[in-house]
């Protein structure tokens, strides 16, 4: 990890309080590279890339959303992003990391043990876990780069308790897929509270952060099976007749 770049990014985000965790972030980056030689965790392995595109990108929502306590679930967490960096910066959060690949969960369990981080690392598919004991369980759910916004909402919203929120990290040009997802978000019991165009420090990149409030329970019919969720995402993403994309 590039520590100077990391600390500069924290200052830009107004997260100077997280500087005390810099050594843990450094060890996290070392473990990421070590394990990446054995299992495919990330294509980004250089110091600057890990610092900016993984760590600072994961912390970006903290500038706009108060995630300082309560329960937090990261759906489709992969190598732990954004949930684990948020936990390192906000130790008071009760973290659950969920991924469908056992090898990634093994990696995350090892990292949490090495860093002395308390977290539940859960192996399972979101569309199955969201119908069981983890349903309606979390104050905040986060997800990054997992799926189209329509599909992503169906994967994630069932985990959010009423009164909680779902925070999705998307690319700058995600406006069309966000608009296409509005009907399913409403069906799932949510309401888009805010869409933030968030500059990522030290990168020249702008991210779109979608903040969805859950105002009513998700109907029992959701989430559906993975095949139906993916198909719904594809349908929502398809160009409408008469558009320039046709």
C-alpha cells in the first residue's frame, strides 16, 4: 500500500480519524497480494491501485453516509470491498461479509484473524440467504461492482431492515440503469433517498453512490431465484424502442 497516498486520500475524504488504522490497511494489502497468487481475488495488485481503487474507493461512502455503528452487511464482498475497509475505519460497526465463493470466505476469515477484526464471514448465495435467517437483519447493506442495479437491488434489499438503508457503489455513468431500477426498488420496499456523484480522491474518477431507504418490508416472493434476477437485470438494461441505443 502507498501510505502517503492513503493518508492524503483520507484527508480529502475528511476521514483523518481512520489514520490510526493505516498499519492494518498495509497488512491487508500484503495479504491480498499473497493470497492472490493462489486464488483469483483481484486484477489490481500494485500499491497505488490497491490504495486508491480498493481502499479509498471502499471508504468513499463514509463521506456521505453516517456508517459509524449498527449492523453492516457487504453482499458479494469478493476480497472484502467495501465492507472490511469500512470496518477498519469504523470499528464500532458489526460487520457481516457475504460471498458465494468459499475460497474468498477463507481469505476473509484469515485476514480478519490476522488483523484482529471481529466479523461474520458467511459463505452462501445472496438470493438464498436473503430468504432465511439473515433477512431483515441489517441497518446498512453495501455492495460494489456486483451486478446491474436492478439485479443488485433484488439481491441486497431483502437483507435490510425496515428503517435501514442500502448503499450501492456504481460507476459515474450509471444513471440509466439506476432509473431502470426504480420500479423494482419500490416493489422491494425501498425509496431512492439520494444519488451522489462522488469524486474518488487521487484518481480523477467519479463514482455514483445510490442511497436507498427501506420504508416497508420486502414481499415474501423476493428475492427470486438467480436466473430470474439476472433476467430481470438484463431486461431492465435493454434499450427501449426508439432510443438512440437501439
